[in-house]
């Protein structure tokens, strides 16, 4: 099992008590939890993880990098 899959499995149990997780990664103030779950630090934006289909919301500049992460749903 890959390291990323292990990371995701660690938080899956939170779905029993939460509707979702919202993480914010700013340009100059990196959020280690955002980096941990997306496996990228080169994206400024929001990660919404709803335990079914996670989504990254970002700007136009960071969109190509966001789409390369394991989270295939990226929006402006």
C-alpha cells in the first residue's frame, strides 16, 4: 500500500462523526495537513474532503499542479 493510501485511511474513520474536512493552504503560509493529504505543497487553495469525492478549489495559476495531484477534481 502506498504512503498516500495509508494517510487517507488514517482519516477515513472521521467520516463517522464529520460531514467533511476543509483545509486551507495559502501561498506563503503552508498548511502541513493540506500538504499531507494532497501530497503537494505547490497549490494555494482549499481542500474539501467529504469522505467520498475530495475536491481542490484553487486559482488559475495553480490549476495545472492541482490536477496532477491524486485528487482529480479541481475547480477555480
